[in-house]
C-alpha cells in the first residue's frame, strides 16, 4: 500500500542537524532510544518532472477563473543527489539537495522564464527557509518558484517516489525580474515528480544506536541485484491462436523480459547479432486417473529477434532508465503475443543456445531471412496439432506456455567474469486454460513461474538436472514418474528436456530386469517446422520428425534417432525441446542408471532414474572409515538408511565395516557419526548388488 505522508521533520532527523553533507557514518548523536530499524538515504536514479504552467498569467494576459495551462515536461539528471530519508520503508523527510531538470518540451513562455528553462533545478532547500522545495535557476541562483502544498508518495518495493499536488508560487525576486511585482505570491501552476530512487547509505539502528552502515557503490548501474547481465522472462501473457493450416494451428504468447542483473544487457537489433532471441513452447499434462501421468511438449515456435528495449518496471526492480540498444539494469521490456507471432521469426537452427551466437543479419547467412517461401497461418508460430488442444479429445488436461530468452551478452560476460554466469535461468512458464475444438481461446490459470522450465509443473514427477560439460555447454532435465496403474502393472514415463545444450540428445537407454515384461512402448515429440530457404538446417531441408527407433535387447530398453553422421537433420532433442519415452511393465520400480547419448559431440552420461527391477535380494555393503592421512578409524559408527529405517554398525580396529542383508534395488543414504575431532560427509549409494569400497575419509 502506498504511503502518502506530508513533509514532517520527525525526531529522527536530529541525526542530520549539522548540514546536508553529513552521512550516517561517524555520527556523534543518537536517535531517540525507541528507534529500531533500517534508515536509508536515497538519491534519484532516474525520473521525470511535469510543470503545468498558467501561461496566460505568466505572460500578462488577464486572469480567468480557469486560466489556460501548458504542460512542460522534464527528464531528471541520472543519479541526481536529490536526497530523501526512508525509515523502515516509510518516507520521513527530504534532505537539502537538488536535481537538474532537462526540458523535453517547448512552450510559449515569458522571455525571462524561457531563458532559464535549460538550467533549472528542483531543490530541497535548507531547513528553516520560506519554502522547503523550490525551483531555482542554477546559473543565476535565483529562486523562480516556491513549491507549496505538495505531498510525498513513496513505494518501498520499487523505490518509487512521487511528489504530487505541488503549487508553483512566484517568488518576489522572480516577479520583479518579470517586471510584474504583483505576481509575487501568486500561483503560477502545479508541479509533479515521478522518480526511481536508489540507496547511497543504509544504516541499521537498534534502540537509537547505529550498529552498521552500508554504502552501495555509486558506479553500479543499480537496481538489478545479480552480478552481470541477467535476463529472465518476468511474465507471460495473452496466449492466443493467430492462424491455422490443415491439422495444425499457430499460437503465440506475450513475454515481458526483466534484467535482474547489475549490468545493462545488450539489445542491438538486427543486422547486429548481439541481442536476445525468444522461442516459445507449449506443453500438456494429461493421462491417468488424475490427468498427470505424462507431461509432453506439443508445440514449438521459431525465434523472435529482439529490438529496441523499453524501460518498464514489471518485475519491480526499479528500472535505471536505460533503453534502446540496452535493457537497463532492473528494467523490463514487453513483447505482446501479436509481436511474438511474427510470422517473420527466425530459425532456431542458426543459434548456439549456450553461447547465444548466431550470424549477423547482413551476412550471407542471415538468421531471419524469409525469401523463397510462403507463410501459412501456422508458419513459425507455436506449431500445434489441433488434436492436442481439442477439449473433447483432451478432457481434464492442463496446458503450460513457456518462453525463453537466449542472449550472447550473458555468455560473453561469463567468459570475462568467472562466477557471474547467468545463461541457465532464462526460461519461465505459465499455466493456461484452453477452450475450443478446432479454433481455440486461452485464459491464464496461474501466475507466471519465473526462471524455471515448464517441466517443473509435472505433478509427482522426479526431476534430475544434467550438465554434461559445465562451462562449455548448457543444461537439461531428465524427469520421470512411475504409476502403479493396476495390480501388478506399472507405467513408466520419462521426459528429457534440453534447455540450452547445443550438443543435443540422440539416445536414451534404460536398464530393465531380465525377466521384466514391457508393453505399450512409446515415444512422443513435438511437431517440427518445415524447412525453408536459409533456415540454417542442412540443405534447408528442415529437421526430421521421424519417431525414434525402439529396441529392447540385453536387459536394456533403448530409443534413438539417427546419428549426426547419418543425418545432420535427424530428429534429435535440440535446445528448447522435450521428448517423452514410456512403457508399462509387470515389475515394480527400482533405482537404476540410465544412459543418455549426445547428437553432435560429447561422451554419454548416466543419470539415476527408476526402472523395472528384478526381485530385491539381500546383498552386502562394505567399506572403510579413514582419517585424512589414510589411517583407519576404529569404533566409528556408520549408518545406512532407506529413508524409513536406519541401521548402524561399528568399525573394527582397522576402520573396516560391513552391512549384511541390505535389500538391492534402492538408493540409501550413508554417513559416519562424528568421532572426536573427525567429521565425515554423508553420501548416497545405489545398491544393485554386493557393494564394496564405500569408504569415508575425514575432512582435513
């Protein structure tokens, strides 16, 4: 709730009775003992001022009951030391200070006032004067107007300060300068201020004593809080259908991007290749008793190339006012669904999603060329089958729109500023309701979930993050869910989501027990856009939509696309897409290690999931407890737990231990109780057979 407060000098201001240059630090005085909280000193980061001037009165035209008004707008000098105090989020008072006003309009004014327009400042005057807020000509030093009757309106979350209802009263000195002394003391108009503030000093006060002081750096672009540039999808809105073609429709969703970083984010429009690109996706959760058995991607778009950043503040960070070819720190930039619908959107194929690189628009391989092909109603939009949306065919299903911003600036910053790498949080999603059977409308069903992929909405699923080459390539998720659909039958559902891995995924292998029977083996992928001239795919043929090959052999269930060597346009899991794999089995789940193979480059990796297992058997787990120098620790207590039952054994004289009769097919948490000066890290182990060498080494 906004707090509107009349200017009042509270007892707290005893802190500042020695002049406008005094900061909080080094104070010799105390506030009253009942003051406890956070005291902030803030200056104007950016803002605007509007003066509604009674031009007839100023120009000597006879007054009327409703004098003619002309509006003059000013921008405010950035980081102007127009200073105010805020205590526990509530405005307290201004401090003597000023901000320069930069005129944005030209209005017919008296010559004397017109001559001052480029050198005006709004000033918090010294205390005890005729007025505490004045408009001054900074060159001559003359006060033109005293400001009276104004209110301060401060919003602490966004650091927004508004000054409202200020009356501009002509001073005696300025009336004489105009040659109209009778104007002295008369109202010449009104003034209002809208500014974003930022703290330059923060003090923690306990019972009137200053306990700590913080002075944020003045050379920071401010308002964002994450080191470096950091674009996040702050909101999704307006999901709508924009056309159709045959059995498919073309959808688009609006996006608001926010720069959570302390650095302005590059936004140089085509033909430059240093701006974000924006893909959109659509997902459906459905199936089973509760319509949450599976989570599938049912649509994907080409990419919007960003242009001309605005300076909105949708994320409430406090925009620093930088726009155009940069998205300022704390600022947001909107693209409506109609803008994201194109259809002049670029191909994903040109883009490395981890580095954010793509060709220049004026190169021979423009990333957004549409020559040589004709657009349909679904072209380049979120391409979705009508059958995947029809409410009669998908009763009870829920839908999720997702958008992502991929930008080269974050990667470039990461390379020169290790530890300030923000490429992996650029995707957000929002749940939508769908209505229609052949033509569709959508309404939001929940707020936007920021900085998370839509697969996080899959009810009851287990998500395992993957990052095959940290610092070299992006990240993804393996999600799975096992449902006991009927006595003796389990449904296994897997999803592999590639957020920004350039290498792509080519194969997925799941170990299954030798005596496990599999049925209803399946695969699902979203539809691919057809190829077009200059789309970045091999021979401009577009990506294949061929289902993956399914093979069950040697205790493993494997799905795979063609390899890169076989077909560069194979239906691999490329960035910004998610594929599903499924089957039913007569065996209950047990923990296993699945294998993921990559398309372009990189060795396969394993990831722990659940799969049909053999009947559990009693096996042993053994190892040794050691000091950091390698000596055995005797009488140490070692524990093993499956989450419900915990067992304990004691090490022998040489530090060895052994757990007999551990049931296979599960993951266990193991640890060592600290002993004297030794501490040990716990660990998780997957037990599929007799396990030895599970050692614990004390921290140095």
